[in-house]
């Protein structure tokens, strides 16, 4: 029996969605954060306090990418292109790694800088705001815009990230793109129409809606983007 340990407002929602897509029975255990961090109960499962954690029998897995690859390999081989589908397989490999290797580091940098600026004492806030705006305008924002443009161009030519069928790459890319639109929607909406088309597409899938219905933090992952 699979058990997924879901830390609220974390990457693990996409694993809930994947499990719903592949229709494998699983138990979902949910954990609220304490002062923004994983509770001690969760840290007994994951020494680093990172989510998700998935158990399947005697096996315990960490890291979203490793969990996605395991579930696809064992339960849903149709969610990874075959060796004969070389183009789609190359796309799959690229976007599986782009999520955490390229996109998330920049998005997290913006999140932590903005959050830190908001928590700065009032008498220092003006200087810190200038510092943060400088880093964002000179480096972070242009890099993010470049990545989003590349992603949008790819989705202009592909229904999903690895061709015409939903794959593990879509599961992985769902978190950074959903989080970006959820937290910084005004900076993105209307600029990347193919990303928005893809976000509406995945949110409309029955398995995605089933995952939203199961988690206690659905507001973190429900976008309801307007139709075009």
C-alpha cells in the first residue's frame, strides 16, 4: 500500500495529482507547518524535513523527481515516452530536470528576497527594498522572463511538455508554473498564453480536480485562470 506524506503548501501536491492520474490506491497523510517549517512528526519520516515522502511497502522515497520516476516506471509506463519516441523522450528528460534544476531556484530566490524584505524592520525597509528591486530587475526577473518565454514557445508547439500526451514531465512542471501564477499572477497573466492554456488544461483534468478535493491546502494550487 502506498502512503504519501503531504506537507501542506509544498511540492508534494503534484504527487497527489500523479497518484490520482495513475489510479493507484494510496493513503494520504497531511501535515500542517509549524512556523513555516515541517513539524517534528514529519521530520521523523524525512530527516531534512523536506516534502514529499512516499512509502510503498518497505520502500521510502524522497525528492519529487525520484518519486515521479519511480511511480511512472512501476505503475504508469504510458506516462513516459518509449525509446522509439526519441523526440518526445528527449523533451521528457529535459523538462523533468528543468523544473527543479533551472526554474525553481530563480522562483525561490524571488520568493525569499520578497519575503525577507517584507519582514525587515521599518527603519531599514527602504534600503532593503532598493537592494531587492536591484537584484530582481538586473538579474532574477530577466532570467525568469527568459525561461518563461522559452517554456511558452515550447508549449506553442506541444499540447503537453513531452508531446501530445500527459507525462511525468507535466507533473514536475506543474509546481513551478502554478506557484508562479499563484503568487505573482499579475506579473505573468496575459504574457504567456500557451503556458496559461496548459495550466487550464491540467487543472481541468478529472485527476487534478480529485487531487484538489483531497488536500487541505487546495487554495495553494487552484488557479481558475480566465478562459480566452
